[in-house]
């Protein structure tokens, strides 16, 4: 492998990884707080992408800056996330993890098929939001788009980390999963915390949609399901419920995918999954997770 | 005790034969006119879906663990049986035996895969197990995409059309009967004990891992048989048919029917597999409707439509013949359903 | 007489210990239990009593020491293997198979006595019927021992608290063990129920010739039925002797009531 190929792949891997990491954050936040795999999370990306697909021409026609459509996507995604939570997830919250899992699967199906009915099954091309040149760095072609994407990802993650650690609501978000009843006793409105978690997670999905569309400007109604699954795996890999774990897992999955693709293009998915299995068997709670045994 | 059960088995066998004769009557007299063949096809679809869903219910309902990778075992069965049947075709074997051999081979291969997946995966529990089963199913799918013998990612076509409804009906009945007997034996009992409390199960001398892997393997075997029927009904398939969404569909049919109820699996699978066909004219909306039904069931009946209730022909006959005894029977039912 | 002298104790524990991180939850625990003997294990909360149970039943693997059942080394075996060898237990917080019927709770624990395989189960061979019939009979006998006859088909989770505790004892008996570990069997019971429990424990000791190791906070019960008592505090043994010796032991009183000026720290 030449240096330039390696470097190119590294950048690609980081780019892919940053996308996964952002999606994984949404999974991990929701899982961390209500112990539920929100399978519909992947589809929030699709919603974000469609929002941009429809609003970019609007913004351009109205003479407004195109990046405003990213804001629109964030708002739409957050609203959809909160609505899904209130309508579908809240009623089944007490019914056990099996019901929650199935409801999430059903919502995923619902959103995908609703999108098909509304927007059609034909793939659509999203216009570019940034049109940045490619620069040459030490003989390696570096598209500035990609650099910007990675930068946005890093900024989002850092911001989220600060939010969770420093703000009041962030602290509430950390306390609810530890002991829900105790959180209620100290005056935390658990339902509100859960709603906010969904809003933030979905907003992150919108940003992920932006990053994805910058790289692959294609929108389909089922674009979220595979990507969501891989991002979820990234979250589990890093240790689900742990925010730095989601970032680490996302970057790892991205890098593994891109590098394995170089050597065995047909097998990269299988190898990614195999690595997940091995890691979970060695460390059942993920790379950064803590093993908690059941008290007897 | 023993005699009572044997009579009940006999009654159930008669019931299965009666239903079969009803189907034969309907199809042979061509009640449905030109669409007879089409409806037969739907019924065949229902047969293999029932086998797949009931087998998944062994894991989800009776063992109490998520498996989101059942389609992986289905695909192993489908591809293996297709390869076996095409290898044996033209060797002078009667069609039915050819079909049966292919299905057994498919089931056996899926069972072996089940052992290989189960031993490592079943050390995990809950959501982690769910995600590892997804991972295994995806690995299986990628393998089929890369093996030349399975079409190398392209459609594998020209599989013999062997899935005749009448055969499939009996194969389905046999498969369900075997699973029912399995669940109502010491194996089902230990597995349910593990579901209730695995620590207490181990403290009662139950080898938790062994029985979990065993049940998982039995489930994988029948998933493979179901896959075999699928392959010989569709006659062409591609690995993406067996993706995550297919696993999710099977799982949701288990849940809608009722976890821990084979009756629920049968009716749920039969209904949901024919639903797409029945609503073909609104095909655009059918998955939309399906997902809404799913959410509704989860909100209003979290245990599934049938919970863990099992239909019993013997009980029904008893109820019909002596109504005054009805009250006593219904009290017994409650515990029987959970057993 | 000579044979009896040679016979190893039912349970022999030597220098058993476990560390969680840096904390020694149990340290150099020694114990010998003879046939039909009843030994009490007491100590303040967090003294490591349940941890001892978890060590002896293979839930935790000891970091030091070893233990023997009838002279057979048990270290490192899995829980189900230890149970098959003859050590069964109940749990502090009842762990029944709640959604299963009472009799199935017992039958599940008798699984290792059944030998019919998959084929016999599926085709309902005579072997299946014979073994299952025998099993039902035995299970009913055990339910009689704990006064639960006639409740076979009820769901275990629907039983009243005291009956659940008794069912757990019956389930432990069903494993055909030689040593029974009871973890606070009288917790939450009223005096009548406790009395009934006492009778059951005495009955099964005589009838099945089993030894019992008992954790209990109810001191009157412990003093009444235990032949010897072992007192744990902070994972170490602070006293071992007859009920009378224990009641007058200064260290035990200190551990329970604290030294002067220390707060009383005792609850169930």
C-alpha cells in the first residue's frame, strides 16, 4: 500500500466513521436513557436528507443561503423524533423491552413506507450544499468537503459532551438511567428528559444526513435502515449508553469498513460484523462499557 | 393421565386431517374459479411462514431471548436444499422424496449453523444477543453473496418447483407437531425455567447453556426446513431476500401472534403472510398498514394477540359437549396456558 | 462405627476467599458440616454471608481456598454441576419460575433425573410416559413435604409469600441434594409461618438425611434450631460455637450492637 492510498483511505474512513459516530450517538443516547434500541433512528437520517432535498431549491430560489436548509432538516428531524416518541414509544414504555423493540421496528417500517408513498421509490439527487475545492496535500488529493464534514462531526461530538457534562439538563440525562425513581424524587421530569433526548438524537441524525449527502448525494426511502444498523453496531461496539463509546465505535467501524474494502471488497460487511461479534464475546458490554453482573 | 393425552392427540390429528380435507374440497371443486392456483400459492406461502415463525417462537417465546437473525438460518436452509435438489434431480428419485431429502438437508445445515452461532452468541443476553444474531445473519448473507455455488450475489434461479401445497401442508403440520411436543416435554420445561430465571435454573441443576443452544438449534433446523420450502416455491432467490428486514418481519409476526403461543404463531403467520396478497390492490399502502397494526398491537396488547394461550381442540369439544362443566374447565385453562 | 469415622464430612470448606477489586468480601472461611447437621451462618448486613453461598454454589469462583462435597473437590465447577453433585440452595430474594405452575417448578429442578432424549419426547414413546409419570408422582410427594399439596396447577408467582418460600425449598429438595443452603428462609414471615417452616426444616433433615447451612436474621429461630453457629463480620469469621457460646461472645455482641458510642446497625 502506498502512502497516498493509505492516507486517502484514512481520510475516507474517518469521514465514514464520523457519519456512523453521529448516528450512533443518537442510538446511544436513547438507549442510555430508556434501554431501548430505537430502530427508527436510521430513518430520521432519511427524513433529514429528504428535507434538504426539498428545501435546498427553495432556499436557492428565495435567494437565501443554502445552509439554512440544514437548519430546516434539524428542526424537522427533531419534531419527527419527538412525535414518534410521544405517539408510539411512550405508551409501550412499561410493557417490557420486547414490546419496545418491536414498536421501534414498526416505526422504522412505517417511516420508510410513508416516505415511499410521499416521495416515491425513485432515488433523488441532493444538490450540494458546500462546493469546496480539492486541495493537494503531500501528493494526496484532499477534498475540503470531506475535511469540513469531519470537522462538523468533531464539533458536534465535543459540543454534546460538554452539554451532557456541564448543563443541568445534561446532568438530568445522566441521572435518569442510573435510577429513574430516584431521579423523579429529586425533582427531575423524566418524561421531559426523554423527550429532549429524542430531540437531540434526531437533530444529530439530521447533521449525519448532511454529512452523508455531502459524500453520497443520493436519497432513497430505505437509505436509513442499513446505515442505521451499522451505526447501531458501532454504538454497541463502543459500549452502548456511553457517549464517547459511540464516537469510538463509529470511527472504528468506518475505518474498518474502508480498509477492509481495499483488500476484500465483497467481504467488508462480513468482516465488520465478525469484529463486532468477537469484541462482544470478549467484552460483552463493548469496548468502553463496564461489565455489570446480576446480583444474586 | 397418559390415556387422556393420547385421546387428545388423536382428536388433534383428526382435526388436522379435517382441515386438510376442507382445503382439498375447496381446491378440487375449483370454488375460487380461475384464482384457485393463486390461492393455493398463498396457502403455500402461509405454510412455510408458519414453520419459520413457530420456530422463531421457540427462541423468542419459550426461551425468552431476542433473535433478529432468523432469516440467516432460513437462507441456509433455502440455499442448501436448492443445491441438494438440483444435484439429485434426474436421478430417478420420486419428487416427494427428492423434496423431503432436500428439506432435511436444508434443515440439517441450518441446524449445524445454529450450533455454530448459538454456542458463542447465547453467552450474551437481551439486546446484545439480538444484535449479535443480526451480525451472524448478515455474515451468512455476505457469504451467499460471495459463494459461486449460490449465485455469487446474483439471482439463483431454476430451482425445481416442488413446493406443492398438499405436501407443504403435511410438512407444516409435522413440523409444528414436533415443535409442540418439544415444548411440552422436559426440554420445553427447562427452557422456560431458564427464561423465567436463569440463575435459579442453574441453581436447580439445569445446564443453562446446553438447553439454550439445543433449543436454538431446533429452531434453526425448522427455519431451514421453512427456507427449503420457500426456495422450492419461489424457484429463484437472491441473498438480499434474507436481509435484516425479513428477520424483523418474522420476529414481528411472532410478537403479534403472541410470544409463547404456537397457536398465535400459526394464526399470526397465516394471516400476516396472506395480508400482503389480500391487499395487493393497495400495495403501496400495505406495509404502512402493517406497521400501524404492529404499533397498535404493541400498545393495546403487549403480549400479542393470543398471549400465551394455546388453542386445544379437545378442550373445545369438551366445552361444546357439556356446557355445565365449562366453568371448571376455564379455571384450569389459565394455568395450562402458561405451562 | 468404623466406617462412619472414615467418612468425609458432607461439606468441607478450607480457607475459602474471594476478592472483588481490592475488597476481600470473604476471607479464609473454614467450615465442616457433618451428615444431618444444621449450622447457622449469621452476621450483620454486608458481612459476606450470601457471598459464601454464592461461592459454594459456583455463582462466584473463589480466588483462594477450596471446598469439598463428600471429599470431592468442587472448585471451579459450574453451578449446575455443583447442584448435580449435591448442593442446592434457596435465595434471599425469592427466585421462583414465576410464570410456571407450582408442579413445573419442581419438575424443572428434577430435569437431571430424566434421561429420555429428543426422539422420545417428540414421538411420546413409552419411555417418555413412564419417566414423566414417575416425575409427577415424586413432585407431588415433595409438595406434600412443604404443605403445598393441591396447589400443583397454580402459577408459582401467584402464591402467597410464605408459600413461595416453601416452594423454593421444595424445588431445592427436588435436585436430590445432600446439602441444603437456606438464605434467610424466614425473612418476612409471621410467627406462625416461621413455626411451620421450622417443622419443615426439621422434618426434611430427618427424612432425607440432609445437612443444612442456614443464613438467618431471626435470632430466636437461629438459636432454637442450629447446632452450631458461625458468625461473620467484614468477611472474616469472628466466632464459631454452640448457640449458647455465641450468645455470650463479646465480639459477636460488639459486631451486632457496635462498641460503645457506635450506632446500632441492624435491620432485616
